[in-house]
C-alpha cells in the first residue's frame, strides 16, 4: 500500500541516522530507508548547479490539425526527423508532434510556448507531406521532456546523500520504459532484478 500526496513539491532530501527524510513544499516531512527522485522534467533542477548536468530539458511541441480523422487512420512517424502525426478521434482532429531544439527549458515557466518558428516549421513539413492540412493548423500544446546525455534513461545514486536515487531522462518515453527503469533502480539498491533475462 501507499499514499499519494497531490499538489505539493518535493524540495529536498536529508540523510538521517536510519534513512532519508524528504521535505515537501507544505512543510511535511516523509521518512524512508530509500528515496527515488523520479520527477520527470522537474528532475533537471536537481542538477542546475552542475557544469555538465546528466539530465537536461528540451521543449516539445504538438500542434492541432482541425481535420476529422478517417476511421482507421494510422499514427505516422518520421523517425529521422523526430516527428509524428496521430489521430485524436475523441476531439475530431490530428496531433502533429514536431521536433524542437529549445534546450534547458523549465516546466513551469510561462515562456515555454509555441513560437511562430514552430508553427512555420510544422506548416512547411505538412506542405511536403499533407498539403491539405496546412490551413487546418490552429493551436496546440507545449511542454518539455527530460533527456540524458546518452539518450538512455538516467539512473544513479545521489553522490552526496546515502539512500537517495535518481531515475529519469527518458526523453519522453518514461511511461513506456518505467518498468525497466524501476528495475534498474532496484538493482542499484542491491535488490535482485525482477526482469527475466533468460
């Protein structure tokens, strides 16, 4: 069993005589023998003072294309360009996710926004592949993902606080890779892997 606490921020971890105390933004202190910091793109702030931070944030942009998807429309992905087009049947539109090269963005910063250059790039891309969608682009969503320097998820011990571990930097694939990342953390803690490697 466990407890989910919403609407608060993790602020710091302090080593205690028998484990770790986790301080939250509302003043609550939680205690445990081990703590895993897995806060997605918010994890990058843990390394803000590092000369070469192991995890950095990159802006991600998805634009809305107001064209009703045909039944059975596939998700189309251009791996070399880091772009995909997906139907959103519930909203009668498509979603075009385009690559951004805006690095070191902060998740809660209002300056993280869809820029004219993002829209222009998307329209140019659509003009080459789906010209009829160009005039249907309107609105979208923007956020950021945490990326490690190796492009593989980042799993590590805290070098200063015993019992604290970091897991993240999955480049937007954290939900899909979560079981394997969790297993890597368990192994780092000294537990046996739960994944059958046979």
